[in-house]
């Protein structure tokens, strides 16, 4: 005869843990939360990149103004932004999407035009593809 009662043997060999249903419910809840949070987060990232591009354009504009004060003119389109690198104390930055800023002097909207074409790198666009310009 066995020295352990039958009901004790069942408890000894039963395992505790999560059922498949419980795991699926948790995964669905995490998926719903991610679906709500991620789009809002990426909307803020896009806006931050546009603000960064605008701040860089203003910084480049200040360097261009310093260049004009010392040289009595803005660099030509052919000379480009490389002429102002010494006023920035570093190389001319790329826009937040990794593209070069477009510089034209004389510009259509003033002494010079500085433009970042946004995420799509093409003139025009809306939302994240919107052009960031120096004259607005």
C-alpha cells in the first residue's frame, strides 16, 4: 500500500502557471496599448524633427549674417554654405532627415533662401514632408 493518500499525490504533481487563455489576454492588452501609444509618439517625433530643422535654419541664417558683416556680401549659390563653416565652429549640418539644406543667393524671398525639403526630400508636401524654409 502507498504511504501517501491519493489526493496528496495529485497536488504534488500538479503544476502552477498561466494558461494559454491568460497569456493571450495579456498579449491582446499589450497590443491595444501599443496601438494607442505608438502613433502618438511618432507624431511627436515628426514634429520635433521639423522644429529641429527650423532651429538649424535659423542658426545657419545667423552664420550667414556674420559672414555678410565681415565680407560685405552673402556667399553665392556656387560658393554654398561651406563658406560659413568657420562661423559655425563645425561643419555645416545636414537636416534631420540626413539631406543637405538647399541654399540660394540671391534668393527669391530675400537676400538668400535656405530650404529643407522635409522627409521626402522633394519640394512641396504636407505634414512630415512639408518644406522648412528660412523666410517664414
